[in-house]
C-alpha cells in the first residue's frame, strides 16, 4: 500500500505501519484529533465513517480507503452526534443526535428529511437491509420503528425494556430484530417488512434472552446477529460475550 498521498492537510492523518513485525497484519493507521466512539462501514467496503462526540464541528468524518482521504461532510454540527449510518443501497447518510435523526443525500450534499423520534436521548440506530425502515433505541427505554416512506414520526414505539436500551440491530437475512438493555436482557422480535408498500411492517416480540449479570447498573452493552445464521451475540458489562442460537 502506497501512503505517499495519505498526508494531505487534514485533521486526520493517514500513515502506514513502520513496525516490520506487525506489517503483515497492520497495514494502515488513522490518527484522529479526538477519541472515536463509533466506526461504521458502507456496504461496498471502500468507505467508512467515524464519530468523535468531542469533535464539535468535526465530530463526523467519512473516510475512503482506495484514495486514503478523509472528509468532514458537515460545515457545522447540529447537536451532539451519537451515531451515524450509511444507507445499504442509496447514497444516503443518517446522523443521529440526541433527539433527532437527519438523513442526508451525499451526492447532492443536502438534507433530505429530519426524523422526529420523540425520545430524550438516542443510544443506537440500525437500518433494515431493504433500506426503507429504520429503528432507533434510546436511553429512556424506548425503541422507535420508522417507515421512511411513510412519515418522519415513528410508525411504532415499543417499551419492552425496564432500563436504558443500549443497542438495536436487524438481521441481514432473516426477518428478525434485536435490542439489548441495562436491565440485563436482550429481546428478539419478528420484524417482517413486506414488498407491498401498502402493508405495514409486522413487529412481534419472540424471546427474552437472559444470562448476563448487571454490573454497576450496566447490563448488556452490545448485540449483533450473525450475518448468515440465525444466531445472536451479546456483550455484557460482566465481561462476557454470549452466543444464543
């Protein structure tokens, strides 16, 4: 990998590993000005985005691997950025602040719509593989499902957890969604999205998964589906990762 063009003037510094012992594994180093809270990839694998909540107007960067470039897509921040997300099929980019989710067109570089969540503090966000439905979790115990073609307000608000919701996610192949919380549980729901746009999504809770211990009021911190199998991984404050099948 050639890093000669990786040091253009920017708040992000690209460099190649100079450690011969690790060069076979570590190929590239990005140095950012503030601690990074989130990394998320575009489905095609060339772009990824980072979130630095302490970065102010430079809280969000989009990076391109092939050109080794980083860009701040926003001139100024409209709130404290919590999470960002790429649309799976369109050049759209979602930015979640404390109470709102803004959807931007990356080609036209303009705001498309602003989702009104009605929650006090967004903790997590994920988009359905088909790209028409989005779900957010919040620290005030709620999950909000949005039909992006229907409204800027939630199609359905769910209060399944007794404590803060830490993470939400869709399965990429099966009609499943999961959420995890500081109450020490992960909830798997059936979330069916129909190709007929006249039919509303069907959301039915299926299973409450337990097993993690709560440590200092923190429960399950992250949840992820296997990309192919109907398996669920959870990561807890009790220093364990659990696999449910």
